[in-house]
């Protein structure tokens, strides 16, 4: 699974696990889509990607979800800001003299940046969910559950492979070659 696909999967699955947020009043309109990012125009076109991710949804539903996933700022820049805050925390931790205040400030900054990015994505996704037909909402849930099951299966396969390698190393045998990825 490519990093782009994993990111899109996380964007899809994230709102499913934050259901209590959906019980609140309607949020403000989502921020305008930022298509100036580095991935605009690269990779599969929306129809190809959307059809793979949301095979049960209508074309209109896939378009709505794609627009929502692309809205909410530049994710690469957001990640870089979070990483910079984490680096500040690590620098404070490795200092000769421990400064709990500096560590806490860096941790607070990292959390605030992560929360702001997550909030932007949730606002965009909730606005998109409100635009979907009942059939497309149900199809989204079906496709999301199927995607989650596929991801869990892949992760379990990787865990088994790692356990196998660790057992082989402890027994002094070379690890078995990795199994080819399964498409599911």
C-alpha cells in the first residue's frame, strides 16, 4: 500500500472512530480545497483512485469524498510542522540540563498542530457526509469496513512474518523470504 493510499485510508477511517463528533451541531463550512500541494496532478486520477477506494459508491459520491479528502490545507506542510515540534521536544530531552517546561511546551505545540490538522479534516469530511445520499453513506460504511478488514489482514500477515523471522533468528536459522503481498 502506498503512503498516499495509507493517508487516504486514514482520512476515511478516522471519522468513523470519532462518531460522537457527528452528534454535534453542523460545523462551519470546510476550508477551500488547496490543490496547490505537491501531489496535485500526480498519481491516479480521482476516478481511478475513488473507484478503488469506494467501489460501492456512485460517481457523484466518490467525487464528493475525494474533494473532502483533498480539502483542509497542505498535509505535507502540516506533517512537517508536527515533526518540527517533535524535534524540539527531543532536543529538549537530550539537553544536559532537563527543562520540563521546554519539553511540555514542545509537546503542547505538537498536540495543538496535530489537533488543528485533524479538525480541518473532520470538518471537511462531515460536510461531505452531509452531501451524500443515504445510499452513498451506506456504501461508504460498507467500503470503509472492507478497507479496515483488508488493512487488519495485511497487518496481521506482517506481524506473523516478523514473529517467524524472530523465531528463526533465535534458532540460528536464516529468516524465510517474505511472502508476496496479497491483494484483497
